[in-house]
């Protein structure tokens, strides 16, 4: 006898790059190769939450709850559950560059 529950097939993931919509007040969001690897390594549930937060950075690169990292000139951190997104904002070229994505326990090592 088989299980009465069907196994759900996973949908293929889209590219981990997050593209910002064009507009005068929106920042372009780019991910460093390490951030792309970090994002691809996340479980699907966490990946969706983190991708939404990264997309939101294009509209407001310094949202409520964001923290500037001490000891770094222009590094910012935003929380997504147990995960952290480390990024820099370049206002002169209207760019948000995501540097690292990772679990709060590990993301600050080497950043």
C-alpha cells in the first residue's frame, strides 16, 4: 500500500540574481559571487524570504531595523529570521552590493 500523500515535486529555482525595477528612486541590486553561492545554498523557504528582503533593498537601502556594522566604513546588515544580509550602499551610483548572506552564527566571519 502506498502513502495517501503524494510527494511534491520541487519547482526549479530562478536565477539567484535579484533585478530591481527601473525607476529614478530605485537602487540597482547586485550580488557578489560569494553572495550568489550563499543564496543558492539556502533551503527554499529561507531563500524566498531572503530574496524578498534583497528585492526590498532596491526601494529603500536603509530600511527600519537595518544596522551599520562597526569597524567597517560602509557595511550594513539586515536581519531575515536567523539569516543576515551584509551589503554596502553606493549612493553616488545608486547601487546596493550584497556581499554575504548567511546564518547569524557564521556570516560575520571574514566579512
